[in-house]
């Protein structure tokens, strides 16, 4: 970032005006103020949502938002091993619930790199909230519709993204996994700004 500021100073240009390549990011996620220069509110809203997608489409989110009954795992989003299924309540099948292996916190392997992820609760997102393979427009529509977002208003969706512990796990996923881009605070701020600008969806 210091090099970026130095270059901006030498060129007499503010970093915010130097284009996406010079945008301020926090671990790969742009902050809300980076979108202030977009004067059209709908365009800004769409751009904010597309930045939210940087988090939503990371393996930390998609692995638990499949469009079928099988969770994925790892940065490669491989089929979960051992084989498991969604179950009636998204907690796994009887006798093989998610918390059979997943505890209340991450558990680091003692014999090498890696860990078993953990959080309470640990479960799949409902089937109607599946995202894998969906377009940006489809995911956006899902998030806005109480029928497909867990019955949430937009205000409740913001609270969920900004404060929910299982969402927050995406930035503290344990040894052997790449955290989601940015952090939960920025993700929450992006969500709030998207809503305030009309919660517009990509076409």
C-alpha cells in the first residue's frame, strides 16, 4: 500500500481514482468507501453486492451452501469425506449428525497440518439457500427473498452477515484452510451499504 500511495503522490492522483487495480483492500476485500465515487446509486448498489460475492463465493461459504444434499470441504471444495448427507434438519442423518465430528470449536490435528472445523451450531444452510453453481443475479435474488433466506428481512440479513458466529467462522476456519477474504466487519458494512443503496441485483 505504501508503494501505491507513493505512486499516487508522484502522479498527483488520489488512490481512489486510480482504478480497481489500486483499490484499498483488506485481505482481498474492498471497503465500502472504495465505492463512494460511483454516483449512480443503483450502479453503486450492484457493485457493492458484487464485492459481497467475493466472500459469498469463497469456499468457506460455498462448502456449506450446496444445491444438493452433500457438503463440500477444503479449499478445493471436494465432496465431504467421510460421506455424509444433509438430513431432514440440515444437521446430518440420524446417527451421523454434524456434531458427531464437529465440536464447538476448531480442533487442530496433533500429528500434522490441518484441523477439524468446529462451531456450535455446525450445519448446512437450508437447501433453498444453496449457492454452488448459481449466478450472481440468482444468489442476490435468494438473499433478498424471505422464502429463500431463512425468513429474514433485509435488516435481519445485515445482522446475520455482520454478527452471526457461524458466518464469522469463515474468517477463523482453522489450520489448513484459507480464511474468507476481508473480515466479518467489512462484510457487514458492505451488506449494510448494499441495502441502503436499494439492494440492487446484477442483471
